[in-house]
């Protein structure tokens, strides 16, 4: 694999004034940033206009809301066309720490063959329902990959080898909405892509701070349940090969879970 040339990719749907703050914080790390506006209807894209004077920023727009995975797919294709080799996905809602962008980029340059997954460090702002609920998805993701090393299947701050990510998208018609993060994690592991886990603080902003969430408990948990049923059947078909291939070659390079 060629040397890593990463770019920050931020998909956004109706994130309001927190969007330009997130983008500005990423640009402050002196890195290229690409934003994919996923059919937003709240006027938030217009708030990026003052930032477009910065040549490191480009903004793409999807006319209709297609889901996070679709926005990432669009942005990844564009990134490869520009000559970038890796995409660091960050949420637009201010949850992810921009000051860790250089750390993700450094890990990618050391291990360009790898995906770097954020391992969330929750503080008191994290809803207990979300913190505990994700343990179910994590259990299934690690079963479906025979413990390849997915510390958190739902956390959205991740750096992907762009070509491998596009191969994953090409292998399924799913992973286009809330199911994007866990499904691509499992499918990357099935492909044998090494995974590094980077401990990453996460902050849930209050409404007063501009925090906004597109998570819908019943809708999105039903989507995840259907996804894991699909992935489990794929796992069973791959089980003999997965059992023989060995462990994630970079498993020991991730810091141990606390």
C-alpha cells in the first residue's frame, strides 16, 4: 500500500450552528477537510460560507438525505479522485475531539494498511442508555469477526483506507444509514484489514451547547438488529476461513481496554 495521504471527512445532516464550529476546529489542525452535506434542510450549509476562503476546505452536497453511509461513500469516492488514500470520518455534531486528528494521521502513516478505530472514553455527559446499549452491538460484532479487535462497533471517529472502504461498500447494498459504522467494521475485518484502536474522549453536547442527535431509539435499534441477523449468516458462511486465518496482526499495538 502507498504511503498514507489522509483527509478529514465530515458527513452532516441538519447539525445547525455546531457544524461550522466542528469544521473550523478540524481546520485548526492544519489538515485538509471535506464536508458532505447530506440533504440538510436547516440552513446549516450556508453557515460554512465564511470558511470556504480556506483552500483546505471543500464542501459537497447531496440533494436528498441519503444517510451517513451514503454521505461517506460519496465523500470517499471524491477523496480518492483527489489523490487521498485514507479518510478520517468525524461526526459533525461536536462529539469528537479535533485535537486527536494528528494522532490518527500519525498512526495511519505508521500503518497505512490499517483502519484506526476510535475507542470512546465516555464522561458524565454520555446517556447511560447509549453507553450500555452499544455493548450488545459490540458483542455481536466481535462474535461475527472471531475477536478481530473491534473495541467499539458504533463509534464514528475512524480512519479508513479509502480503497478498502470502497470495496466494502461494493460488497453490500446496506451500510448506507445508521448501520454504516458497525457493518463496515465487520466487513473490513472479514477482508482481513488490520484494526488499531485509539482511545478517544467523546462529549455529548447539551441542547444549550448546540448539541443535536439524529439517533432514534426504536428505528435505529431495529435497523441494527436486522443488520446483525444478516451479518451472522455471513459469518457462518465464512466461519471455516475465519477460524484458520489467525489474529489481527496489529491487535497487540492497540492500548489495552481499561
